[in-house]
C-alpha cells in the first residue's frame, strides 16, 4: 500500500515498521532543517548585501555632506570675519574718540606733564613705521621714512640720540601718519626729518619733521581752521572718514608744550604736507653709550679686542642701519 509516497508492507513486522517510520521522519526533519538553513543563509546574504549598499550610500552622502559643509563653513567664516572686522574698526574708532576727548580735557586743565627721556630717534622711527604696516598693506600705499639730516653739515645721521618725551612725540606722529593714510587712496606718504643746533643754547637741538601725502588735500580756508578743536575740513569729510576732530588740536597743543609749532600746506587734489618742530636736549656720552648698548649691543664690542668674525657681524648690522626706508607695496 502506498501512502503519501511511502510504501507500507502490511506483512512487515511492527518493530521494523517503527524503525522505518523513524528513519523517514529523521530524513524529513533533516530536509526541513536543510531547507531552513538554506533560507536563513539566503536571508543573511541578502541582509549583508543590503547593509553594504546602505553603507556605501551613507559614505557617498557623508562625502557630499562634508564637501557641502566645508563650503558652508568657509562662507560662514568669511561673513564672520567681515562682521568682526567691522566691529573692530568701530571699536578702534570709538577708542580714538574717547582717548582724544580725555587727552584734550587734560590739556585744557593743564594736567598733562611731559616726561623727557633719552631715546634713539632712528630706532624710534623703525618701531613707528612697523605699527602702520597692516593699514598700508590693506590700502596698497607706500610709507617712506628717511634718515634725519643734520642741517649743520648737510649729512644724514646714522645715529641720533635725543632727550625728549618720545611718547608724546609718538602720539603726534601717529596722528599725522594715520590721517595721511586715511585720506590717501593711492601713492606715497613720506616722513622727512632734520635737526639743527639751537643758536642760543648749543645743548638744545631743534628737531623738524614733515609728513607729506598724496591724498585728497584741502583748500586754504579749510587748512586755516584745521587745528581748532572739533574741526574737520568739511561735513562730507567728517561723514565719510569719521574722526573726533580733536587729533590735530591735541597735536598742536603737544607740539607747543614741547617748544615748537605746527603748520600745514595743502591743495585740493594734491595732498597735504604737515610740518612741525620741537626742542630736544642732546644726550651726554654716558646716555649715548647706554642707548647704543640697548638698541645695538654689538656697538659696545668695538672697544674690546674682538676677532674678525665679530667685526664682520658689526659691519653687517651697521650696514643694515644705514638706510631707514620702509616701502610697502
């Protein structure tokens, strides 16, 4: 008899039938397990394939997202830099105005006192020129500072040591050079210096300076009121360039306190030339020796018997100091 594709022998003993049934059941179970294992393997392979595809898609998306984010970050930083620069410029402008008001208030109430100190004028102008490098680079204009000329012998001074309030002198020159940069769109700003012995007192030295630019210039009428407090050339200049209108008034008062005077020669569209002079004391030998050791330590070694290598270094350093000209293109 056939039942479900299995042959049954009715004459077969019961024990043999039971054994055969068990064998058939085991074969069926093995086939089922095998099929299940194959199905599980197929599912795992299909899952791995899907996972790989998903991972590849994620990687592609991540790369695209990274590129996109980098561009966005660059743009954000660019805008932030512009905003911070604007804030910084406003803060600097406000600081200048506040400082000018405070300084002028002190000058008006005679609370400003000069503090004369020995200093190297050549080193002083080097430091001064470096301070304006960012502004000059930004506007692509040139600043030329020449060595002082001694009017007594018409020679350039490789070294010049004076006694004066160099902090106030720095304040005056900073104001004049800053104005020259502000009102000059292209061209050159030059600073010329000369010295002369005071006729009545040989221990005194007259220091003359001029700051000349190729900027917008001004009319004679505007020049006449330029050194008054809160004065600017005209309203359009004030609105376009800003400023407190106190810088030149403060400079005038400081120059007068230092025994000198200040003036300007200018023409519309042809630039301006600010000229002033102050009276300084000359340094004695010990002060000069100290300043030389401070600003050029190798100069002290000239009095010592040094070898040729050291002398070569001295000559190189002296050569570097012979010309004080800063040109920023």
